[in-house]
């Protein structure tokens, strides 16, 4: 095995935080690809530029996604990374593992790839870094035989992911783990066979804390919420106060809707004015608990800045119940994809298409009524579209008003 | 560690921390002691502190990287270690690194984040264009409409005055090259969040437009991040995220408190200009 001099990377073996260089070098001791990856990285650090080429089309039979081609410009100098493809494995919901399962993955990966992993990629997949084209079919066969499957890549439904949900969080409003497992099974075709204009990400968060960053990073953001009152355990409120919490300063005055008050003996909440932001509940979990109907708010369209600026997801469905078999949500997802398919240009995310075609076109296509919950504020300009049907409805309403003598605005 | 203390069970968090789970409070201390004894398994990242930094692949494995993400993260976390193991910040602080403007990490909605940027108009290997690229795709890839056909060369030309170096044309067309070792660098954005607690989710906003790539440890970038963390730590109210603190005091006050030079790059001249310019005379000196 070639020995690389790595003065730049060696600097990153110092200091208290775990060193990725140390781990890469460890892998490099038993694997030539990992060894060359270390040498290749030192070269990048020395010249301050990367050498990976654009991905090529590589994959496994029957799948269009899951493997990302990667080659270096410096194949002669670093033969071990001449091919260095990425393999994405679909992670379990909530990233729960046993050490046995992880060892099994790493053993297979040591056999066929560089042994280097990325736990996890930003979409959620368990990412295996660096293998050759020849190794793809045998490694996939071996992962498959142990029950693992590839994740998404390219213009497909990307591997859905979720927060820890009821696995260990008291704030969740639905079973994020089950929903994501169920959607992954339901949409296997869309996950493995890229047929869309571009990527489509689905992320499920159990509450408005949104630990899985669904509002920022998912084309479809599913954010748990509830409809009932917040139940208050006044004895626990007193306990928080006794333990040093300034109830008025930290809770009441930080409530965004000012719907709470505390007089030193009892906390009260005007639930009709609460917007369920989760601040008070996360600060006083033992004292406050949501109640009533549970479900989620659906938002659409978030993405990173390419091409014309970042988007946060927009509310489309204020409330949906989420219980197996999730038929209403699945039907809606199919309608969303249909409209996107009909209207998108290549490499256009759904948020961008909605910006081009208008929210009305999108909402009408998926059968959702306009509601004030969907907007921060109404439009500011007077440049509106009126269809003949819109005008007919306004006129019919005015006819009705004449009959009843009562305005209906 | 999981075999010894947790019957083999473990998980990863959305910030890529490893989480060991035990079924009894009695088992916690032994696990923590063992992690600390290991030397490279720091215990922390919960509550009002810094947790693991979400980042992209960088020079380790990505074709469009303008910097190395792992190296930046290691360098920052070595300096911010105390904020990982303690809970003495006003609120949680989410850091992220993206090695190009594709932003595979949630950089656009983090408390403090780094994004690697290009600063030069790409060059084009015209001879390869017709063999490797689709003309309409390349033209459509440009957010500022800076690309037009160059029929004589069977290629495209780029209007220098319109190009803002996003690199999207490079992504769809390999003969277009945008990497530049002396000009690629790091921008710092602050004030984003994804949770809806107290205030709505927010984008991160640009405060430092450019620091040169300086591997292996990017000392100026690390110093800038640490400085912003420290100013936040000493000025924000309990529970306030970075973005909430800045919105309360005002951006003009943020630039004053941090002593960061305000530059033209912080004034939006892209898609969000209308929303971001000030329309009132009520600001602070």
C-alpha cells in the first residue's frame, strides 16, 4: 500500500473533537481505496481545490436511483479512487439500529468498498462512500439478501425521513416512524425508478419543533399538531417555579400570541388564541400537554437556494389526520405528483413550479380549498385573475342577498 | 459501547450525533464514564448548547465542493467543544456547513452556518461543449439569465456583469469550470431556524461575505464563528435563538455589537430584495 505524506491532514488529528482524518487513516490501513482517499484529500488541502468529476450513470439492475457515480480527475495518481461511487442505503425510520446490524453493513462494505461511511446524508440515507462499478451488483445482492435496500437519488422520490417520534419523544402528535415506513413501502416504484422532473423529498416531524427540518428541506413537509386544549398540571407548574423557572419571564411573556397568564398561583391559557408553537410545552413538559384530536399540517415546496433562492414550505392543508393506512395522505401525494408532472420543466422542484403557475392552480388540482391558514397575509396588489365561474358566484351571492335582505361578504 | 451498556441498541439523531439508549437511570453514569474514558467520544450536544454540526461532503467526496466541510467542522468543534459539553448558551445553537451553494445541509435555516462560495465567472472549454452539454438545459440553469448561445463556437457565452457565480451551469455542463483555488472562499450566514417555537422558521442571512479558503484549519473562519457565538451568548435573553435575538435588537445593532463590517454583499440584489430593504426611518444608531 502506498504511504502518503499528509502534513495538512495531520493537523486535523489534533484537538479534542473526534478526528475524521484519524478514522480515514484507520480505514486506509486495511483498504487501498480508503488509503488513496486520504492521499487524494491531502492533495485537495494542499492545492485548495477538489478533483472529483461530475457523476456518471451507474447503478444496479432494475434501479434508477441509489448509486451516485463518482470519479476523480487524478485516477493515475490515485488509482484506488479512480472509481469512487456513493451507495445510499435506506435508513430505518428514526435511525434506530442494533450494533449487530451496523457491523453487518460495515463488514459487507469493507468487502466491496472503501469501508468509509457517512452517518447519515442530509436526506437521511446511510451513505457508503467509495466503490467501483464492478462491485455494485455483488454488493447490492449481498445487502439485499440481508434485508437492506437502496435509497433514492436523482429525479425520484428521495428516501423519506422522520424525527424520533413516539420512539422516544413525548411531544409527537402522530407516529412519524410508522408513517415514514409506510410511505417508503407504498412508493417503492417512485423511490427506485426516477420518473419525476427532479427530486422530491418527504420529511415527517412530530411537532412544530421540526427536528428533521422538514419546513426547510422537504418538498412535502408533514408537521404534527393538535386541535384540543393544552392540559395544565398546576402542581407541576409550581414545581417548575420552585426549581427556579421565572414563569412570567420565560413562559408567559415569550408566548407569541400572548394567550397565557400567571398570577403566582395558577397558569391559564386562552386555547382559542394559541397557535401551538410548542415554546411553553417544551419548557414545561411535565406541566403542559396537548389534548384532543391529533394530526399534522401539510406544507409544500421547501428547498435550498439553487436555482432562484431558498424556499420554506408553504402551508397547504392546515390539518390532516394521520392514521394507518394513511389513504387520504397517499391520495393527496399522488395528486401533487400528477400536477407537478404536468407542469414542471426539467430540474424544477415543486415549489418553483407553484411560483410559476400560481398557488391557485396547484390547490385546485389537488382539491384543496383556499383558507387563511395558508397565507401570512393576503395579496397587496390589485392584479387578480377572475374566472367566469368566480364572477358568476359573486353575482349569484348578490342575487341571494337581494332576496334575503342580508349581506354575505 | 452499545454492546456493553445498551444491549446493542443505538441510534443517530437528526444532527448526526450517536445516541445510546439505556433502560434504567442506574446505567447512565457507567456509560458516560466509558465514553469519556474513550477519549474520542465526547458526551454532549443536548439542551442550550452547540450540538454536532450538520455538514456536506466537501473535498472528501463531492464534485462541486468549493471547500472541505469535514475540515471546517473539525476545526470549529475543537474551538467550540465547551459549548458542546455544557448548556450555558441562551438557547440551542445549530451550526451547519455547506461546501457549495447547493447547500445539502440545512445551512439556509441554521443559527450560524458556513457556505462555500465561488467568486469568479466560470470558464468554458468550448470544444467539449457540443459533445457534453444540452444547450437549453445550460441556458435554463442560470438564475440571472447570464448565459446565451454562441453559435460560432457551437457553445455558450456568459455575460460577466450578470453572473453571480452560483455554479449551477457547471453542475449541468462539465466543460464549464468554476473552481478557483485562490478565489473560492467561505461566507457566513446567521439567524436561521427550522422550529416554530415563539417565532416562525427563518432563513439564515449573510453577515460575512468572504473569507479565503485557508486549510487545514481555516483560522479566520473559526475565529469569526466563535466571536459571533460569544457575542450571542453574552447578549441574548434566555430561550432566544440567534435569529430571535437579532430581530429583537435589529440587524444594525448586530453589526455594531459584533463589529462586523457591513458590505454591499449583505444587501440583497437577487430574489428577496423587496422583502429585505428597510422601509421605515426607525432604526438604531
